[in-house]
């Protein structure tokens, strides 16, 4: 197993726990006092693009020779002439070909396009209590920046205040809160997407959402995700809540209705219960049957009014990958999110996360191969979002390039949650009357934050940008976590612009597979991306021969 370094002296960052490939700790805590790269970026923004202590240091890369097959084993190409994709009104002069002029706008969709200011989206934020606690920050930040956010599975099913009668939702306050929080700041960029699993379908989530919100919401069918190959899970520490979930129709482990389990809970031997969702398509034994049921489901969603439909699939094998691409394309879906192993979760069995499924870079490489096969037959291929352990601007560029021209977005999960945690903790200290509301964990600013400032204006590099956008009066209603989301997104945007300018691509649509190369032969063989010194080798020799 590749061991990623816990600290980066050049940036002045360090991980509290063991880092994953993304740079995010394998266990990311809401109360963390810092300071991994994503954590510190949520405060300092684009400052984290550069080495620290300028004027008294020099810095050199420690990452020029990678081993193994991962996104970190791809490197980004650079060119010394030309420029492609400049926005209208700009020339190819050196004055216009500057990285701030790189357009990061993207769009996805079959017939109706959804426009985004950045080529990123959140992963599904569903029934985990973390998603509920910090939703105001997640949704407000996403809407202000202008990228899509996904309400994950089971939000209605676990809501004690939701009323479901005879399979029909009468009331769903938590789902409504989440949708309306995003729509409050929505400006026409991004989207609010509601996910459906087996229980959501039974509970009538799709029908409830379309009746109440119409085409303001996109619906997403869920086949799986990269962190697990079973249904969604949460843990609850109340016997009454466990019994409530059991009565709602969920699988609860251990079974809270058993007298021996209740005795163990009351005696302290059992302290929590895990709630699981059901597997889909269990009554189907052939690819043809899956296709038929999938098409029927899509047709039904369209019949009740949905104009935009997406699909999320996990890191199953190659057959399921091919099915998802082909079926989504034939059904004219608007987006297919392909989530590879290495992705994160609110709660999944740990060894399942460690040992099941196809790693992201391999899954994404085969997705491109299969999409190319369909495109060669004249088929219109569904737009992709690639997911699974992606967190930085280099990841965004590499994923867009690896899946080009089919990939329109990069789906990021835990990385986009960290700023909400951090912002809430800061807000709980600086606005103590809101500590409980925002779920702040700190009683005072830790040294890692206090050394940056003691007011929100000093701490968050993006504070005044958000203020300029919403106005002075509205700032009192903006969660600090949303300001942190903006600050992180600003750094990701600037870093991506810099990479794209170096590749001389001034629009996201211009990024192609030729803009990356493999840093070792194994990565080249597994991804179809050529080895570094094989790229342009023939043209280089032609230059020398003349």
C-alpha cells in the first residue's frame, strides 16, 4: 500500500490522522483543529497555492517520481506555444493569455443544459447526522459559488417529523429545509439534486418533490457509491430511534426488537445500532432485465414531470460500468456520476471501504474506454461526473482530462465538507449565541486559527468576496461555513486556472487526454495514458531531423 506523507513543509500543513490519496485524513473529524491542506485552504484560500514564508525560503518538489497506479501517478502536460479556447473578445496576445482569463464555466445535460460556474459538485449528503448538522453551510456555499449539491438517500425515511401514510409522504420537513436552503441563494448556476434508493422510491420521495418543487429539482437514481457495495448506513445511539427506524422498514443491526438485544443495550454491552438500506435489483438475474426495469423507472419519472434525471453508480466491476454508461445514454439522462473506490462516506464498514471495488483511476479509465466505443457507433454519450478520493485542483484537472470529452464535472465529497465543519467551529466561538445552532465544537479559537486572526474578516480570506456578493446586511445570515466553502472553492478555481493556462487551454471544454501523461509504465498500461517520454517523442525527433 502506498503511504501518503502526513505533512507538507512547503505549505505548512499537517494531517491529524493518516492521509488518503486526496490529502484528507482517513478519519476526518468535525472538531478538528487543523491543519491539513484542505482545512487550511478553507481559511486562507488561494494563499495555499504557494509555499509559505516567501522571502526567507526556497522550495523544491518532492513528488517528481511516483510509484503505483493512482491519480498522483498522472502528471499534467505543459506547452510552450499556442492558446486554445479563449473567451470571446480576447486575443491570443500575451496580455490576454493570463490565467485569470481562463473560463471555468461548464455545463451538463442532454436536452436542457445545467450551467455551473466551476466544474465541481458535491457527493451525496444524505441521512448522516453530519449532513443534517452542517447543511446550511454546505448548501449556502454551493449556491453562492454556483456548483451542484446532492441531497443523498434516506433523508425522509429517518426524519422523525416526516409523516408517511400508506406509502405517500404527507410531510417531509428535513427534505424541504435542505431544498429551500439551497434555492434561497441559487442564482441559476449549479443544481439541487435529490437521490432515490429503494426506500426513497417506496416512500414516494420522487412524487413528493416534483409536486412541491417542479423542475427546480433534479432527481437521481442510485445504483451505488465508491465507499461500499451495500445500502446506505447510519448509527443511532437510542433504542427508541432504532425501533422507529425498524418500524419505518429499514434493516437495523443488531435487531432492536429482540429482547436479548434490548437487554444488552440497557446493560451497556450494546451502545449503538446500525441502520442499513436495501439492495436494488435483487429480483433480477440478467442484464436485459436490469435494462428494462431501469428504462421503466426513467420513463415513470419523466411521466410525472421530471425534466432532468441523473444516475450515480459505484465501483462495481466492468459489466456494471458498461451498463450504467449505455443505459444512461440510451435513456438520455443528464448526468452519470461514476464513483470509484477510495471515496469517502459518513459511515460504511471500514474493511469494506478498504478492500472492495475498483479504484477510481482504473474505473474512470475504463469509463472513458467504454464511452469511446459508444461514441464510435454514433451514440450520444451521457455526460460524466467522476468521483472517488478527489480533493485538490490537480485532481480536478486530471479527472477532467482522463475522462475527456465526456467528463463535465468532478464530484468531491469529504473535501467540500471540511470548510463547513471549520467555519461552524469558528462561528461558535465568535458568535457564541449561535454555537448550538451551527454545531460548533470549540470554546475558544485554537492557535492554528488565532494566529491568522480573531475576527471573521481576518480569518477567512473570502469574507469580503462573499460580502461583496450578498451585501453588508445579508452577511449576518451567511454561515461562516459557507464563507469557508467559498474560500476553498476560490483556491481550487485559481489553482485550476493556473494549470489550464500552463496547458494553454482557456476553457474547460478544451481539456483533453493529451494534456496528461503517466509517470510510470504501469500507470500507462492501466489507463491508456502514454508514459511521459513517449508523449510527443516522434514530433521531437522530427524537429531534430530537419
